[in-house]
């Protein structure tokens, strides 16, 4: 398998005869052209046309990300891995009701599985509410059990919704702070501080998922659990379901437990409550740390970052739609 | 209508705050960002990432051509018009054999129809060969007639190929210049001057089609007559079939008839013959004029530019795949 090259330094991509190199601080790093699939540019990098010509011959795509890590655009060689093939397969898995249902069910299973892990982790750690948490685990198990009997995406969505209700009802026990009561899920705008945190964290999670999707051949517009429709990405929403419990919810518990966020970090606005700017900064900085945290990976036999875990999940989904290997959603080990 | 910028000089594309400029020989030429649709690069041009970031925001595509005038690749900004719905429908029309065949047939019909118009236009104007041209019209009519009986994309491709042969065999009569004999179609490299012109014009046409597709909800990766596969844009090839006769071939006749290009505008290179730099400049400038030329539009009841015609064609294809209106390929009026 050809490799992906990531460039974080500033410099220039140049060509000398039939070799390509990256020049940074006067140093030349040669690029193994025959072994390179694509190049991801994060630094401030200039590219010569002669470089692109040779990259094009070697069918190397170049993807640009801006300073904030958002995808900017791509240089596509005349002939390249676009890939029309992957998108057709992705569409086929959406258009075929059974295939779509199968994938949607896997996303819900992954999502509830992760919620269960979070609750199980805290069940032996909470000061009060152990009994309630154990009861919620039972409920989540029940929802997992009935997934195979759901025969439409709407039914799956309903089960996911009920599971999420049970899951959220553990938050007050886990957080144990009267300044951050859950009450009920409220959005646009969130009506209390805890909901403000969940909303903010989820939207970050959706965006990170989108960036990761751009680094694969998958098209973010075609999701399975979340319906594909006009003007919206949906595959990132599917993917985020599996990662919200570890990326967002556990981060919220951590931030509140460490008192890194308190009620002073919130503003009352337009009928709702939102994180203040300084609160957002704290949240984002800790989220970023969290994404870089490495965890040991069962199958790879090595440690990978949380963010990398998301990418690996996408590769698994890609393999699934290409018919290479049945998708199994990620399950945290702890 | 936004403009296309053609760069033949060597230099650098850079950004300063919210403006973009091209620096050549120490001179800065500013690029009107709000008024620029795409940039075609023929010279040796370096591009900074900061330039691409802003170009992406302004939805400007950048297309690269090598020294020989061959298309190398494109910088494609992050998809801005997102419609998962359209792409699903587009995929559905590919995955369903009958739907794909139907669209592929329409593209071939449109393509042969345009060839026929060109031959018919010249049939009453050529100095010699009227009889031959009339005979070719008969052949093209025959190919149009047998389209409904073709039951695979491969068969349609074969009919298109035969029609094109008949069409090209009229060129010597239309051009009537011994310096520009057709002989037979040769590519990569073209083996004579006329073939060099056709190759250069066609690759411009494919690239313009790509830029126009980018302005719609359609995905350039999924074509119908040209198979969607791992490595290539294909919808632009389908679309170009309909426009090559008017955008490219008639332009060639015009340039040669007016002696705007002569045999001195060609270089013998690497076993083939290619347009010289000055020849390319002349061709591109006249192509650009041609794209801006307005023609009266049958249904709109107003004049639209040739380039706009291409966009309108894409809207019609979009309506077709959305099931709103059956696609009817464009037919020139003259």
C-alpha cells in the first residue's frame, strides 16, 4: 500500500529531474515518488508547476489544509484516484435499503456500545448512584439486544434516542454538581450549562469527523443512519455517534471534575445559555489534548491517537462498502 | 459572467491580505477575485498555499497545462455546493443499467447531432467536396438512426467512434489547405498539425467543462458514456462531446481560414508535432472570445454566451437525474 506524506513544516515542494523533494530550512527531503499515494499539506508550502507535473504523472494527489486544520482543496492529477468508484459504492450502500439498514444498525450498535462503556466505567467510581448506573447498563443492553429486530432507519433512530435518554440520565450521578444538572436535552439554544457543553462539544466532534473524512476517499455527503439530503454532510454525523461518548462526554466529566470549567464560564444569551469565549478556549484546548492522547489498539498492536482512531474507523467503513471486509464498529477497551 | 484568466508567463501566484496577484519579472498583476471563475496556467508558475486558501474561499479552480499544452491536473476547492441528494441521484443513474444507457445514448445523440450541424453548415460553403459532405451527412444520419438499437455503453461508444470517423473525414474539404491535412486521428503525441490543434482544443474543452461542473451540484466523477472508475473525471468528458464541434472544431476552421495560425506556429517535438507557445496563445485567446460569443437561445428567448450554454446543459442534466425533466441535448441552431 502506498503511503501518505504529511507536511507540517513550512517550505517548498520542488522537482529535480525525476525526483521530488521538500525543501525546508535549506534542507532537502526527498519524496519516494513510487511509494507515495498522496500528500497532505498543513504547513505554509509553495508548490512549483514542475513539481505538480511530475506528481501528476505519478498520480499523487495533494490535499491542502489551512492553519486551523480545515480542508481547503486538492490538486487532482489528470488521472487519479478520485475516486468515482468509491462514491458509487457508497451510494449503492445507501440506495439499497438492506445495505443501508445494515450499516445504520452498525452505527447505532457502535454508538450504544460506547455509551455503555462510559456508564460502566463510572458505575464503580461514582459517589452515589451505583445502583442507578447499573440499571442504566441493563437498559442499554436491552437496546443493543433489540437492534436486530429494527427494520427501518427510523426504528433504529428511535432505539438510539431511547438509549441516549438512558445514557444522559446517568450524567447527574457522574458529574454530581448542582451547577451542572442535566434536566433534559435542550438545543438551539441549550437551556442550561451542561447542555451548552454537550452542544459545543458535539459540534466540534462533527467538524473533526468531517476533516477526517476528507482524508479518505469517502464522500461526507452520503451517510447511512443520518439521511442524505440537500445541503448537509451526514457521514460525519454517523461517524461522530461512535466517538461522542469518548471525545465529548468524557471530556466534559473531566473538565467539570477538575473544576477547569465552572458556572462563571457561561453567558446567558438569546433565551439560552452558551459557553463564554474563555470557556470555549479551555474546552477546545483540552479537546485537542484529548485527540492527541494515545490509546493501545487491539488489532494494530500499537498505540494510536484518538484522532487516528477516527480515521481508522473510516478506513474500516471504506473497506465495508468496497466489499473487502465487514465493518465492526470500534469499542473502547477500558 | 465571471472570467477565465490565462497565464503564459513564468512567475508566482501570491496573496497579500485579501488580494491575489501574479508576480512576473518583479511586476505584480492583481487578480480581480470577485470576477474570476478559473485560472489556466501554461507558464512555469509557483503557487503559495496562502494563495490557494483564498482562491478556495472565492471558489476559483486552477487548471495546469504542461509545456506541451497537455492538461496536467487541477486544484479543486473544497466542494461548496453540497448536495448529497443530487449525488445519490447521479449515482443511481449510473448504477441502474437502463438509466445509464439512456443518458449515454443522449450524449452520443447530442454529439453526433452537433457534428452533423457542422458538416451541414459547410456543405453549402466548401469550394469542393459538397458531394462528399452530403454523403457524410447521410452517414451521420444513419448513425443517429441506429442509436436506439444499441444496448450497451460499449456499442454506443462504437457508434460514436464511427460517426466521428465520418465527421473527421470532412475536415480536409472544409479546411482545404495542404498544410493541414487530417490523414488520421493521432494523439499523444499528435503526428501532424491538424491533430495537434484538435488535441489542444479538446483538452481545453474538457477543462472548461470541469470548471462549469464545479459550479453545479453535479459531481464530475460520475459520467455515463465515459465509465466512472478509479482514476478520472468523466462527466466533463460526456459534456464535452456535445460542445467539441462548436467550441473546438469550428474554431480551428476559423483560425486556419483567417490564416491566424499557419505552419510556422508549430514545433516538431518528441516524435510529434505541437502548437508553439505563440500558437497556443493565439488559440486560447480566440477560444476565450468564442466562449464569450453570444447566441440566441431557443427556449430562453434571449442571447447567452457559448460558455453559459455549457452551464445550461449541466442544469438540464441535473434536472434529468432529479426526475424533473427529460434531458434533451443542445442542438446548435445555425
